[in-house]
C-alpha cells in the first residue's frame, strides 16, 4: 500500500472574452489531491483511489449573450469562488494469465460561490471498462473491447432573443478489437468503434451540433524493430 498528497497553485490565461470584447483575467486558484494505491498478488492486480478539490477564481462562464460585432462569439463572465471536488477509482489486473481488465469511475461536482453549476457541459459522472483476452488455443490472437459511459450534460446557448438550453443525455460507447501477432515483430489489428452506432452531440455549448463519430471500422499493422 502507498499513499500520497499533492498541492498545486494555479495560474492559467484564458482565451474567452466578456461582453465588451476584453479577454478575461487569468484563472488563479489551488489544486489539492490525496490518494491511496495498492498492489495485490505480486502486481497481478492494482487499485487506486483519489479525492480532489480544485478552487478557482476568474473562471470563464457563459453569459448566454453574444459579443457585439463578433460574428456570433459567445460572451463570458468571470466566476469567483468556484469549487470542484470529487473522487476517482481505478482497478487494473489479470483475472487469469490470458484475461486482462481495467475498470475506472469518476464522480465530481462543481459550483460557484452562489451554488450554481460550473461547466455543466462536462460530465459529472463517467465510467470506463476495458477487457482483453488472449485465446488459449490460438496464442497469436487477442480479442477484447470496452465501454465508456457518461451522464447527462447541458449548456445555456445564446440565440436571437435569449438563450436555449442545449442538452445531451447520458450515453455509452462500445468498442471492440481483435489483434493477431503474425510474427514476433509484426501484428495486425482490427477495430470496431461505436458498435451500436450511438448518435451524440460533442458540442452542446454551441449553436451548431457536432456529432460524434458513427460506427466505424479500421485495420492497422504494427511492426516493431
């Protein structure tokens, strides 16, 4: 078992502008993190658990308005006293000599000094699971896949005459792969991404919709010298 703790001071310039067209003041604040890591069965299994807290001032938040004469650029305001806090967990290991698995989850909340949600376009809860299996009767072949899930996100988007609440419900993306070790140096891999052809918007904080990649298939080769 091992434990750790860290502290970081934050200073980050911003590219967002206010309603007068002026760039916002750089973000300042503090990051705190503490966690524990463990190693099991001679490193066949490892786990980690971390808690974090991020305090920020001057953080850009959309006003729902447009900067005059800016071709539709959204105006932002500076939010002080914002706090993000949450927990992360991850487990990695070999279930058998041929079966590998990774599982992780993150949960956090983010609010300003008035208790309003900060950056609601980012998922508050996310979960990932990945596994791979080497076929015992055909050692050159490994198959596997994974799933990434996130919860509901939203944003208030400026439109003529006011704002529109853009939302994307929770969704999961499933990917599959198969890899064949042709020689010690050469391998060929096939990937199938977004298996169930999920439709989702990756740009909810804008008036334009940018869909995530639909179901797609690819084949690649890798040669190690």
